């Protein structure tokens, strides 16, 4: 699962690589210094000769070379039992549904460079649905909403195909950006993305009233004007307020997707509920808010950060039966 925020590799049914999708590069030589967690630790702390790159932005590959290198290094992280050389691998890679043919080719090429013998691609929403245990080949329609780092993907699936698909560039990264902006504006506190991400994990909320309310989160940083250190307690209510606009955009996109859904499938979706996955599905109060507003029950995947990867793993076992895999 080559995600905007995280890349996950399943090998022999097990998650063997689970790393943030980021690389650190030495500027002058263009040499790669680190990928994944090690590169993440450098994020926001680099000097002029090191830069960190997230090769995927907004759900598409923004930096080909970095993406290829990242994929190759992550495949190297797999511990291939008792073999010195990696075996000739059969691979299924999941790709964002908005990807172009040129980009598809690039993903396949880098996988082949990395040692893959046979490569198939699968569209993300399809993998997500399979990962949540849905029988995608059945004629009964279902809707999947995947809130990742760069994009929210909404898809209606039936008979092994994607019937309707909507993608918006509002997802986890935007919520972080909202928090950075809010902390500066409301508290005069200057923070970076990693701190915003921590705030979101602790006190991020889609509702101003939560049943199991998290405690205030203490944020430390420089005052925007005086540069003196500040400590600010942040409540989930204020973060709910700060995230409101972005959450409303996600909500509207789901409504638009429902509007574009053929009535027979719509009826199936109302009956089954809507499946919510991706890291963003874990935001406090989100599934409750969507259920209340849209009046269709939302089910959160058991393991939202891994559903797509698991579905990709199932697809690998069925390469010969799943007609929707891309050669
Ligand atoms: P992608 O598929 O784009 O790599 P993921 O499905 O891995 O994305 O989800 C990553 C996103 O989920 C990030 O933006 C991250 O901040 C967000 N996220 C992870 N856990 C939580 C949480 N508990 N609350 C809110 N957002 C979360
Ligand atoms: Mg994803």
C-alpha cells in the first residue's frame, strides 16, 4: 500500500513494513540518507544540506525518483527468511484511483527494478473494501470512504468494479494544516506539522461534544511575536471548531457521491451502511457525526490503517481470479 502518509508491505500474510512515506535526501549529492521512520525523525529539523521529501502528495506521485527509491528501500527492509537474495517476487501494489497511465507504468517499473517478477496493480478503494471483508464481486453495492493523508476517496463498488468514484484533496494533511493555522491565529503559538499531528491524535475531534472526551493537551512552543516559550492547553472542543470546515468538505463529498449513485445501489448502501477506513477514520467522533448527518450508519474498519494493505494481500492470493487487477 503506497499511501500518501504511510507505506505498508504485507509478505506471507504478515505486515512486514509499516513506515511513513518519506525520504531524507542530501541536497548537494542528491544521495538518499534515510527512508521511513528514520527520515521522519529528521522532518522539520533539517539544515540546508538535508531535505525531507514526501514523494506522494495529494494522492499522486509528486516525485517519481524519490518514490521509486522509497519503494526499493522498503522492499529491502523485508526480512526474506533464509535466503540471502530476495526471491523473485510476485507483487500486487495498490494505487490511488486518480493515477494516470504514465504513473501506473512508473509504479510498475520501480517494483520491477526492486526485484518483482510479476506485478499487478489494484485500485485503492477496491483493496480497502476487500480488506474490510466485503465480497466485492457480489451484485450488492457498497460504499467505501477512505480518509488518508492527502485525499479522501469515496467509491461505490459492485460486481467486482468501481461504479462511481469521487476523490477530494481534503484529508489528514489538511486537518494538520488547519491546526497549524489555528494555533498561530488563536494562541499566537508557532508550531510545525509534527506537533499539529500530535494535537490531532490527542484532541482532534469531529464533534464539539464527545462521550469519551479526551483531556486537554499541553502544547509547548514559541510565541509567534515575542519568540518566548509558551505552554498552551488545547481542548478537543476548540480543535473540533478548528477542523469544522474541512470535515464539512468531506461530508459534502460523501453526499455528492451518494447523489451520483444509481438508485438500486443506493438502496443497498442504505441497508448495509457505509464503510469508513484510512487513518482519518480514527478521528474522535467522526463516524458518529457522519452517521447523524447523513442518516446512514457508518462502520469504521477494524484496523483502518491497514485495511488497504490487507485487501491488497488478499488480492495477491487471488491474482488469477480477480479480473479487476491491472496488468
Ligand atoms: P495514506 O493511505 O494516505 O498513507 P493513511 O490511511 O495511512 O493514509 O492515514 C494517514 C492519515 O491518518 C494521516 O493524515 C494521519 O494524521 C491520520 N490519522 C492517523 N491516526 C489518526 C487519529 N487517531 N486521528 C485522526 N487522524 C489520524
Ligand atoms: Mg491509503
